[in-house]
C-alpha cells in the first residue's frame, strides 16, 4: 500500500477535498469554494467522495475522522473567508498529485479498484486544462462556459496539456494524461486499472456532459 504522508490529517483531508472540486467547480463556472459547497451537484459528489473514498483511505479511525470532517466542511462553507477557485487553479495539478493521488493509491491497494470520485476529479481537471492554448503574450487560456479564462501555473504542465484536446479519443486522452512525466513524477499508467477508469470517465464527460458524469461517479461511490 502507498505510504501516507505523516502530516496533519485535517490538512490532508481539506487538501484532498479542495483538489476534488477545483476542476469540476471551474468547469461549472463557479467562483469560490463556498459556491461549490452550496452547489446541488458538487455538494453530494463531494460528500460521497469524503465518506466512501477519502476517509476510508486515510488510515485513521472514524472517531478521529468524523470530527475532522465536520470542521473541514464548516471551514469550506464559511462565507466570511472567501476562497476563490482562481487562486487554487495555478497549483491544481500539483495539489491533486500531493493530496488526492496518495488516497487514490491507498484505496486501489485496499479495494483493488479505482475510486470513482477521486478519478472523476482528475478527469474533470484534465478536461479543463486540455483546452489550454498559449496566447501571443506567452500566457495560457482555456474556454470555460464559452468564455476565455486565463490560466497560470507551471509552464511545463500547461505546455503538456496544451498538446492535448478535450475531444480526443478517450483512450488516447487517458494515455496522454497519465504517461506524461512532465506532469507527474511517474508513469501513472502503472497504477492497476487507472488508465481504463480515467478513459471511461473522460468518455462520460464527452458524451454525457459534466453534470451527468459527476452524478454517475457519485452513484458509483455511493454503491462502493
């Protein structure tokens, strides 16, 4: 099993939850973490991810995790401290790698399958960044709900995603995302089942749309 980082479990939980909503929340046109927590689509998606995938993969008992989950959700809902998604986006890939990936690996090692919501968060992030295009001034942008939105962050990561397309065949898309060592420090195709799971969810996003794909992942997690 992937060794979990020995850091504050509250920070690990919150970091993973923020990583889960950055991609889909941005694609939905939401502006803040608080908007995501109030959204009728994202809130139940995040709830199932927390209960069925994040908490069981943290290696701690419910007596520790349940109070932490309440605290983290309360903080993310707190409208007195605005958390814009635009501030999370530049580090979204590195944050997903640091926070969500270890829990995905722990879940896969334990259950021998890929957690639906954790994987969907990566699929949504990939769909968002694969629309990135380099502008004449050297900055990057992508289309969000038909409007151009500026992207910032790791130049190498954005350059890699700019070579992809959100409408490319899902098998090729999954291969491109997971195998690129400029994005990750390893070849994530080596994680059993991840390439096929990501491909299936990218296909859901392409054919069903974001709302239906997120709900499908939520229902899969609920049944886990």
